[in-house]
């Protein structure tokens, strides 16, 4: 067996080889694109489409590399999947197009990730498997902010416009059909947007077929003096899919089926005074889940789960950066398997946000939460930025985080999984040191090292292949590593080039022979992207190399060709274009090559 150092050198050589592969494929891909799009040459005209952007900003909260991922150039099947193009993010998909996917940030499991929509936490208390179900369309989301050190992702909606509509149709392999319609309009000084989306496919492998609907409404009103705002968001999703190996990779439990229904409501009010403002968010998330263990057996066990999460966040903020906030939230579940449970959280925070003192930027706040039956739990954040030079920024971040076990981890029981109702609260102290340096206006590099000290870690484990998965506190775990990201605008043809690499390592091994989540993590991830602007069309080509700890590495290549003509945009997208066989989740094969063609009309 190779040593750790030998493995590291071997992986870096593989990454270097992948970079060369990308460049070697450029002529062939460019030639293919030119042939495919030649008939549209005479119709060429640039149309500015609404982008979906993933933006990791330089602020008081973090010093991550800034990335912009646009719907015009990145291939993806759902708005959630775009975050997978960050090297610090791991997506584990049992199917494409946003169906059955878990998100991990720097080795923290999908239960640990704090998923937000418009700044409101939408994690599902039943199980984190549902937390990344965003009940909005690609026409509704402006960008996702990724805060790695605080283990959070915030999807930010686009503001409704006075006018403008989008009609998009796509089809592809595995009987894929996509339809999207979104329209903006004004009614009595209120800006509004309505969107509806439908996707259906037979699936890339047996029992991964799916059909989904998303419907959303976004209304926004601002007073004439810009001192008052009222905003309403509603999102609804319907997902019916074959859930192959959703909870178990054992062959006798692989023909599963899932039906989920979700509704999300958010009412936000803002009032500004002379030197301070009040912001209040009322929210409700309702999720229903029907799980069938064997879809081909009419007598198969079926579980029904219904969860409610609702609460109120109130914040008072002054012009000098001081703020105070309070939060009230309740989580409820009614389940045939998990039974009825509820729990409440009451908390408050006080601190200073994004305050500048000359060359120093400071954010610091602390909070105390009362969590039912768990007494008082503390949280905190400290970030210090220093502008060492005009083009150099140094930063340090600290976050104190806790999360309760999900209802599934506490109470779930079936023939292959068993929860535990005496699990302790998981806590962690997260540290990050880094810098960002701009060589020129169009070229920059950022890097940071990180350390997460995690206590009472919650995981699922077992000692033999035939044993039952058992939820347990597996002790204290330390996760360390580093990120490097490079972005550069090269020229008129090669518009942009970007590379991201993340390395991470855990301090201990699982006390079980088999770990379901925590100890099955990505040790290496490299993402390279080339963006070509060839006047007649745009070509984006992406390489993704991943090496899980203790498992085989895999690499995939994605591409997207777009052609813009007046109000129309034609796109050809391909994921895993070389049909690589690999496993993002152990013992579960990932989807193979998947191409699709779409046409969008803006009017």
C-alpha cells in the first residue's frame, strides 16, 4: 500500500495530467461545435439571459475564492447541482436533475450543512436528504452564497422585474423532457414573478425514473421613500421518483420509491429609520414524504412522513454595524415510522457585522439558544480581514456551530437502519486562515487552510455487510485541509480559465468497520473549467477529479455549447460525456453520460 505522501504526490500528478487532457481536447471540441452551429451563423445576435451565479464573496464572513457560475455556460440539471462545481462542495447523487442528492462542505455531512433560501434556514428535520430540495425554478434564483467555514449555503432569489418572460423547452437522453415558463409583471406598484417548471425522465438506470414540478410566486413592494419594503415568497414542489438504494444498497432493498410534496412561505418586512432598520421574517416549510420500500411488491412496507418548520426571525440593525436579533422556531413531525414529535428553539444574537476600521474589517457576534430538552447552547462567529496591500487581503475566521440529530437519526427503524433516541447534540469549532491576491484586474488566486474540531459526531455505522446500520455518537473528529482557487481571463477566444482544488483529512477512523457518511469523504477534489467565447457560440468545458478516502478515484467531463440568436438561445449540454463508470456513493453506480438540447425564448 502506498504511503500518505505517495498518495498525495500520485494524486497531484493525476490532476496535472487532467489539465493537459483538457487542453488536448480543445481543438476537437471547438471543431465539433463549429460544425453543429454553422447553420445559425447568419442569425447571430447576443441576448442577455438571466444568470444563475454562485458567488463566494470577500467579506467579513469569509475569504473563499470568488466564483461566478452562470446558467449560460455551466451544464446542470437543477439549480441545486450548480454548487457541485465548487471544489469545496461534494454532491452525492443517486440520480441527476436534483433528484436524491446530498451536499457536503469540507467533509461535513449533508445533515451538518445549513441550507438557506433568502436567508431563512430550510433544512428538513426528518432527514437532511430533503434539505437541498429548492422549490424554485432556474428563473427564480440569482445566486448561491457558499460559506464553507460556517457550513452554510444561501440561495438568493432574483428580484422581480417590471416586465419580461422566459419560455424554455428541453429534451435529452433517457426520455428526458423539460418545460419552463416564467413571467414578470407589475400590479399596483407591486413587482411580481410567476414561474412553473416540469421535468420527466425514465432515469439513467432502473428505478431512477422521475417526474417533478416546481411552482413559485415572488412579490415585492418598496415605498416611495425607499424606507419600507414588503416581500412575499411562495414555492411549491412535487417530486415522484424511483429511489434506487435511497436508504440501503442491499440488493433486496434497491427497488424503492419516493413521493415528496413541499410548500415554502416567506413574508419579509423591512422598515428603515434615521440610523437603524428593523427586518422581520415569518416563514413556514411544509414537507410530505411517502416512502415505499419495494415499488414492485404491492404488500411492501410504506412510510408516510409529514414535517412542519415555522418560525420568526427579527433583527434590529444600526448604521454603525451593531445588530441584535431574536429567533423562534418549531419543528414537528407526524410519521408512521417515526411517530409524532415536536421540538422548539428560542434564541438571540448580538454583535457587529462588516465593520471597517481603516484596513481592518471585523465581524463578531455571539448567541445563545434554548433547544427543547437540550438546555442552552451557544453559537458564535468571529472574522478578521486585513488589507495588507491594494491587491492582497488576509483573513481569519472562527465559527462555533451546533446541530441536533434529525428525527430519522433519533427514531427511524426498518430492516436495515435503526435510529437512537439518546443521541447527543453535535458541536464543532471551525477555524480558517487564508489570503486572496489579485495579480491583475482579471487574474487572482485565493487559498486558505481550515480546521474543524467536531464533538459528539453523529454517524451511521455497522461492523458487517449484513448488519443493520446504527445511528451513534462516534466521538470527536478533527478535519483539516486547504483550498486553492485560480481564476483568470485570458483573451478574446479563451475567455476565462479557472481551477479549484481542495484537500482534506480526518484525524481518526470510524469505530465501525463500515461508515455510512462521516468517514466516507472526499480527500481530494479538483475542478477545472475553460470558457471559450468564439463569437458565434460559447463553449464551456469542465473537468472534475475526485478521490474519496479509501475508495477508487474518478473523473468526469462536462460541456455546454450555447448559441444566442436574437431572442432565442440554443444549448447543447452533456454531463459525464465519456460515460465514465464511478460511484459517488459506495456500492451505488452514478448516472452515465447524459446529453440534452434546450431552446429558450426571452420576450
